[in-house]
C-alpha cells in the first residue's frame, strides 16, 4: 500500500470514475464480494465498504471476484471478441460497402456496433469504413495510380463524387493531395488505460493516453506540421508499438526500437532526444535535464518541452522529477507517472538478470565450440 494514493484520494477517484487512475489501484466492495477498476459504472458504495489493492492478484487473494461490468481482468478499452471477427473481415476487403444485413449475418446487431465505435472512436462504424476507403484510395493515388481507376476500384459510383469526397476530407483537390501524408490512428490497450497511437508508414509520431486533455490540440498540431490527414486503423509501425508496449509492461523490455518521427522546434527535439538517454529505472531532475541539453537556466523550458512530448512512455518524460526527488507534473496523470517509475524500478533487476542469463548462455556456447 506504500506506493498507492491515500485512501481518501482513491475513494474520490472511484466515486468520480477518474480514468487517470485506471491501473493504479483496484477496489474491493465487501458488501458484494467483487473487485472493480476505478472507472466502474456500477453503483458506488460508501467508503467504509471499500478495500483498496495495488493489483488484481491482491484482490483475488483477499477473496474478491472480478466485476462483470468493468471486467478488471481485461485491459480497459480492449477490443471485445464479438468485434474482432468483423474487423478481420473489413481488413480483408477495405473497399467493401457494409450493410446492416452484412453485419447481422456475422452475428452482431448493427446498433451495438454503432454504439461501440461511437464510444471508443468518436465515429460510427460506417464513418470508420468511409475513412478507411478514402485512406486506401489516397495511398494508391500517392503511388501514381490514375484517379479515375482508383475511384472505381474503391467502389465510388462517379469520378466527380470521389473527387468531392477527397477534397472535403483533405481540404484540397485530388492532384494537390499527392503530397499529403496519411497518419494511421489506432487504440492500444495498456494496464494504465487505452492509448492512441498515430503513425505514418515510416514512423510513430503520436502515443498518448486517450483521456489526455491536450490530445485534440496535439492532433491539430500534427496535421499542420506534417501536412497530414488521419485515418482509423493500424499499420506495421503501430503493431510494433503495441508489441513493444506489451513487453514493457510485462517487465521484459527496457529499450524501445520502434522508429519515431519527431516534429517540433529545435529545442523541443533536443530535449526529447535527451529524455531517451535516461536509463530504464533511473531519473533526472528538471535541472539536471537542463544541464544535459547544455543550458542550465532552461529548467522551465525543459519542463514545457516535456509537457509537449507527444510520444508518452517511449520518450520517457516520466523519468524527470522534481529536485526534491518526488514525481511532479505529468500530462497523463501524476499517478500514472508514479506507476511507471515504480514499474521500472521493480523490473530493473529482472531485466538485468535476463541479460546476464543470455550472456552466460552465449559464452558457454562459444566455449563449447
């Protein structure tokens, strides 16, 4: 319990369904015998009927069973099983026009699908399909395919309708859109709540918790800086990011290898580059970070650049702390920052031992040869 917030703060977060505490603590309700995540939509009991735990295992060991409403044994925002089959079919043929009948034939009610997409992506399923088709079409045009052929290959009834759809989407005619970058946006579930990942075909340019207040502003900045448009869906960069994040939270990865695309001022890029030199499991003060970039007086500017970092965890601004040694200031929520620091501190020895074992295996193999 030493690394947990105070009971008063956890109760307040639980009552207010504060998503920034998701993954930080688990709540046991002794009147029902269930345990829940902080954002559980169930009726909130009195404080004296609650017990708090650092994780699911501790709640299970105390005799509680998982809540069926908030499903604490699953990552928050995880794609449900009933939806995975539909998404698989969409990826097989992204240009297909789906009807309610098509959806029903796969065993899902269209309204259920519509509500899920609206809740988790802010758009309906049909809007998702339309953006996927437009993104695919723009990709073909950027690679030199004729506009007319692309339009008909993507099931548009007329060339004029296709041109109008592209213009309304990217804000410019088709021919001028050849230089427009496409950023794929997809959600990645983590123990600390869902994150939004954005990537071109060459690198990751966004990784933020979906409840971050500045997320919409960050998306607008990216669109302007990269001359880009967004389409929902994954690509190989986002898939790699998801795999590496999973390994990170499992405590088996300390250094991310996914390629990054950093856009900002020269000072911001210098500050972000220095952040990546802070070793896993270690911290620096803002003053030490300012010294590292060669400007001892730029403490406030460093803190501002950290707050403007668009690639959380991988560019580890959570490793910068106050000069009193305490975590302070984190756009994803201070308790997420504390969780990440504790997670890295607790897994440093595990990763070191893994490396030592691998090294021993290598040298033993060399000696045998």
